[in-house]
C-alpha cells in the first residue's frame, strides 16, 4: 500500500458531507468505503480492512470517543477525526483515545488531504518497522540513539532524546501533552510548561531556525508532532 492507492473508510451520518468527502477523495485517487453508524464502521473495518478511517464524532448509535476505543481494539489503522467540535478538550480526548489527527469542520480540502497523507505515511512507517526517521536535514537512528542535523551529530540530554524518540516513533501523529508527560516523565500530572521548556531546548538543537520550526510542530493547546 502507498499513500496514493489507499482505501479510506468515511464514517459520517450526514449524506451531503459523505458526498463531499467521497468526491474530494476520489479527485485525489483514493478509494472509499462509507458507513453511517458506528456499527457499520466496525463491520467495514472487519471485512474490508481500510487503510485509514475518517471519522465524524457525532454518530447516532455510539459516541465517537467510544468508537475510537472500539476501533483500536480491532486495528492500528490510522484514524483522522472530522468534527464540528472545535474545543481543545474534544481534540485532546479524541487523540488520547487513539486518534491520529483531528480536523475541524468546516475544513479546507488541501488541509484535509495533507493530514490524510501524513497519517498514511505514519502507518507505512509502522508497517515497515522503521527504526529510524529522516526528514530533510534531520535524521534519527532509533537503534543506535544517534541524532544528526546535516552532517553534524546532535548532542541531546537523556530527556531531550526520550522526547524526540517519542515524536519519531509516532512521526506524523499528534502527541498530546498528556501522552508525552506519561511516556517521557512517567507522570501525567507534571506541569505542561515543563514540557514546553524541553521542546524549546530540543528545537534549538534540531531546527535550522528554532523560531520557525520545520520538524517539531506545535498543535496549539493540544500537543506536538514531528513532520
């Protein structure tokens, strides 16, 4: 599977939005499956094994957050949430439940396609069991714990490396503050400001221009992603 020939399961109970999504995805050469309810989505997941799920949270038969959990019990398939719930708390809850990304309605086609491609690339990396990350001038060897920017080795503190490692393992996926505090500091109750300090230090070392980062990006109020 490549990002160009993927099958995307659209889980949306409003027919006009399903038609819009179907047409938008078809224009970018994606195959589509459709489900109007959570039950239909789970059945499609079992029988057709789509490459990505595009999920509306407001379904008639099951809460979207609960459905994310049900999907995660069945498959590691990327989940991109599409919802009119724009509050940061809703985004964080969806991401912590297992979603890969979150796009708020109304959405732009270009942004939606970019986020789908990123989620699909993350899945391809997982399938290939990659133990490294490369993007432009940044490379990370997760086996030897070596980080390079261009031809130069980057010296990181243990916590800086652990933070970058989490981002690299889940490259393309939005990681919430809660996830990073749990995985790096083993403590979700740590003040997120502490995390921001480490991200700032990390950017000073891995970004060509820390004031305009190209690798470690902020999702305001939610978390960070490595692209």
